[in-house]
C-alpha cells in the first residue's frame, strides 16, 4: 500500500511585512516628533524674543499705576510662559496703555496657547484694525470661526471688510448680524454706507431710518441720512435730520461687552474717568464716585474734579458736593463751576447761598440760560413771583428755544393773573413741544373758568 504524501503547508512571509510597517511607523513618529520639537523650539524662541522686547519697554510719560501693573503682569508671564491667561491679561493691559504693537504680539501668544478662546484673536484683530492693518481681516475670520454668533464681532469684521474694499463680503456679514439681533443698528448703518457708496440712495435712506429707529441716539446715522436726503432733493427731511443731529453724539460706540474687558483692565487716570462716565450713564453713582476718586489720586485735574462733584450731586451727597465745588471754584472760578456749587446749595435747601452762587454764575457769563432758569425756580420756591418772572424772561431771551423756561413762564404769568401773557408763551410752547402745550392748556382753561 503506497504511503500518503504529506500535504504541503503554504508559508506566507508575514514577518518581513510587519517589520517594514513598524519601521515606517517609527520613521513617521520620529518625523512628527521632530516637527513638534522644531515647532516648540520656534515657539519658545519667538516667546523669548517677545519677552525680551517687552522687558525693554519705554514707560516714559506713563502713570505709575499703569507701569506697576504691566511690570507685575510681565513677571507673571515670565513665571508661567505657557499660560494663555497670563499672556492675555498682559496683552489687554498693553492694549489699554496704547502699547498696541506690543499688545498684538502678546495676543498672538495667548491665541497660540489657547485656540479655543475667541477673545485673543478678536482683540488682536481690533488692535490690528486700529493700526490700519489689513491683516485684521484674517484675525476677525479666525475669531468668527470660534464664535460666529457674537454680533459686535460680526459688525467689526464687516466694518474691516468694507474698509478694505471687500464690499460683497461686508454686506454678507452685516446681514448675518440680523440673525442674532434683528435690530442691530450698526449693521443697518454699515449696509447704508455700502448702498450710499454704490449710489443706491433710496435703499440707503431706508437702512438709515431703521438704524435710527433701533438707536435714536445714533448721530452718525442721522448725519448720513441728512446727506442722503439732500442728494435726493428732499429739503424737509434734510432739515429735520440735520437739526436732530445737532443734539446727538458725533460718534456712536458699538456696545461690546467682551471687548469692554480691555477697558476694565486700564489703570490710567483716563480709564478711571472713562469708567466713571459710563457708570454715570448707568446711574451707578457710587461706582462712578469711586472711579473719579481713583482718577484724581493719579492726576488731580479740574475736569475730573468737576465730574466727581456732579456724581456727588447725583448720588444725593450734597454737602460733599458743596465741599468739592468750593475747592474747585477757589482755583477755577468759572461760570460752570459756580453753577454746580449753586445747584448743590439749592439741593441742600441753602437758598441764600444758592442765590449768591447763581448770581456769581451770571456775573461770569450773562448768557447762561440755565442759571437764570434755576434762579427763577429758587425764587418760585420762596414765593418771590416778580423775580421768578424776570429771570424766566432772561432765560428765554438768551435761549428762545428753551421749552421748559417758556412753559414755567406761562405758569408764572397765570399765577400773576396775566392770561394774555400766558397765552403768548403757550403759542411758543405749541411750536416747541405740542405735548407740553396740551398740559399747559389745561392750566389756562382752569384759570378761564375761575
């Protein structure tokens, strides 16, 4: 019986293949490690160069609290060079101190260390934009990718695109702002600028009207609307908007709570004063007082002292306001300062001293309508009707459009039983403020029936 042949087993050469794959993986890993080492070496070199430059900062002319804080933050970055927060804090303070070039470098380090925090590319973009660099667009785009729903970022990005002639992209971004804020006044204004630049006057007019409806204090929108109306030969619209613009701020800041963090870092007297002014708008008078006091400690200029005195009056701290104004008028005896002192005395109920200070105000400036008006109010409170009427007459003489003075003069005439004179003032009030005239008419009718 023949022997069975053993079946041959097919041998596959797997080991050399695995060895080759392993070698490739090792080589790739080494290459990646090399790249990372080179990148880290480059980052470290760049960081050291930035720190070297920052250590040589020229602090000439800077106020001591600003210098102290920047030096402290520099020490923090030297101790923790891999901390994005340390670099970001330093960058914001450099930015607030108008060391914009240095802040841009520091923002870059913060952004490199923490790409997830949109503030660092955003703040860098704003700083670059303020320096007139088109590179700002790239950094706005980077920040936008991280936080595409933040309206101030979208508007600032669109503004930069428009500034550098990228009109279609700018329009697209302005429109995106409405997805998150349908009443974004600055976005409407941006679109209006584009329409105006392209000669689309009717579209620009509509967009400016929407901007003004969203923000009635938008002076820039009002001024541009007046220009558009003149181009459209609409004299009535141009006249009304031009008149309205006179009482509005020339520049409207975009409300940006995130970027406001930069201002909060500022330690100069100007930053303290600016924050105080903002607190005054918010009617946070105690916070405003604290900021003005800090500003005065750094630099005791008369403007900040006046701001502090006004904040004290607004906070109801009249005796402190009197002391503050007495100090001010000693060195700066201007009509405005005597007026502030008079108001403080009047609020305290010190009418004799208030009258004296109002009269000093008028001596310094015979055309100070508000001084005449407040002196009239003082006389009205103390039952001196002839003096009340005379000072109200002086107020409207100086300022014929002083609605409140005309209104109170009409009331004073009614009190004096001079109905014809009261009707004369009523006719003026009708033209200046129809709503106030309706209230005044009630008093006149009441006198007629008595």
